[in-house]
C-alpha cells in the first residue's frame, strides 16, 4: 500500500502528526472477550458516569433533561423508520416522506415561520448554516452574533465563517442580554446578519422585537436561535417578532441527552428565502389520481446535484430524531406544550427565588428567564464538586467559556425536577 501511494515508510505517512502526540508503544489491549464479558465490562464502565437517571439533574446549557413518553420510541423505533435513509424514490418512501413533512409543519407552527428543512445534525450546525444563509441573502460578508449565544454553537459558526471568508464579530451583553447599544454601534453597510439565542445561553429572554427592528433597519438578516424548544410553549414565536431565519434544536422533545448528541437541528425561514435553505425539503403534492403525496422538492439547490455550487454541504438529515420529536410534540398537543413550558418556568423561578435567599448565593441577572438562570457564589468549582458528591449534578461552570463570569453556575430546572429535589438542592447548597 505504501508503494502504491508513493510513501516510503509508515513514519513518512504520519509525518504530519506531531511527534509529541504519537504513541510509540503497543496498545495495552487484553485478550479477546466473549459477548457476555464485553457487556459486563461496559456496564461496569458506565457506572463511572454521573447520569440523570441516578442523580438529581440541574444542568442544561444546550442539552435538556425532559420526560420522554414511552409511545415516542415505541413508534419511532419501528423498523420502517429505523432503517430508512434519504427517501430519493417517493413511490416507495411515502411513510418516511410524510413523517418529515409533519416535522417541517410542527417546526413552522412553533417558530412562526413559513418553511423548514428536513433537519440538520444539531443546533450548532443549524446556526452555522444561518451564517451562510445571511451572506447569500444579503450579499454582504460580516456576521454578528450575541455574546450570549451558546459557545459551542459560536465555535462551529465561526469555523464555517472563516472557511467562507466571512468576518465574525461578537456583540456584548448587558445584564445577561444582548446590548442593543453595542449592536447599533457595530451595524454597518457590510453587515450580512445578526444571530441571537432566545432564551439565551444564560437563560435570559431577549427583546427580539427591538433587536429585530434594529437589524432589519440596517438591511441585514435577523436570525433567532432556539436551543430550548419547550420555551416556545410560553414565548411568542420568533416569526411573529420579525425573524428572517429561526434555527435551533428539538432535543427537548423525545431525544435523550446522550452526552450531547446526536440531536435534531432545524432551519426555518420565510417563503421568500426558501431556496437558500440548507439540506432536504419535503413538499406535498398530488399524484395522477389526485391523491395527496409527498416528494423531496427544490433539489436543484442541493449538494448531490449542484456539488460545489450547492448552498450547503449538508447532504443528509436527522430523520429518526426529527420523527421522535414530532411524535412527542403531537402527543402533547398545543395545550400540552404550553402546560409543559409553564411547569418548567414555575419550577425554575421557585428554585431561583429559594437559592437567592441562601447566604453566599445570588441570582446574577435581573432579566426575565425561562428555565435556566445564573447563580453567583463563592467558589463555583467547589460548589459543583460538593453537589456531585451528594448525587446532584448542579450547574454548568460558566468560567470555562466566559472568563469574566468566574464563580458563576448556570442552573436549569425542568419538569423532571420535583419540588422535593429542589429542596434537596437547597439543603446541599447551605
């Protein structure tokens, strides 16, 4: 093989790998194990993890612990869905195509937008796709994002921006929300768009109407990222507040935390922008006998046809997880989603109020919030470690991503946290 590719040795093949990270000894692998032994070994390894099934869980930051009804995966786990891939042949893929169409419909209903794609890998990729859409729609090359955007989403979006020669600029926050003053100061004639998360990474609710007016007045594209989709059971849809693009993740509905993925992201927009959407789009039509049918539509903009001229490198979708989210949302119904959101907000505000009364603890921001909030305390790292010893996963350490927020923990409370659990958290913090 080395001879075939024109390389003299293994060392030459791996020349680009720095010497300091190369393993210069044999892997310490034991002999072969039976299937039963491997399973037992993996179970033992899994017990080293702190998980939401055995611990009280008060952390979100993009991966939310919500109840998943048994019916969700009883239906989504059927072999017809588990084995299906991109349905290029509509005559034999009507079931999968309809499920994707229903997903797109649900996303549009929640976000207040006209059209949505068949899904993206997750919210991070969806946010990055919004950067490219902003450039294509505006013909400009500078994109602003709020400092309060999820830092992982930010990193992925920045990578896409750099590769596409797009200037990537952050807008400051004030009291936990985007500074309108800083945004207005930075907007210029080369600004392609602005991306804001709502509720943002600190859990605070942004003034989308005010921000949107400023962005659109500049002729720029206004994108809203919704990481915690349950919030739209209470908050007004971004589409009704002037958003041109809405991106986000449906992980909150029917998708396990799973160490951060896989999830089901989405991109939704106005009809006028639909040809700039990344990935698959399923449309409804009629067959020769006038019966409803479903097809993949507007395919000429996609990678498998246009190759390097495609609007996006996204050439697949997360149909299985999108289906799980759709089933969960439909099971809840409009009223159920609203009640779920209200339950989350009430429990989170109960926890925040009680924590703020503890000596040495203070809720950092006074801005309204949904189900996440930032707590300022003495030594946040020690507090977090102490909670873990009591089987409580409590708070995301913000200083890892925001050096200016040292000794701050981001707490999340969902319907999975009973008042008894919250009271146990309070007792552990005292």
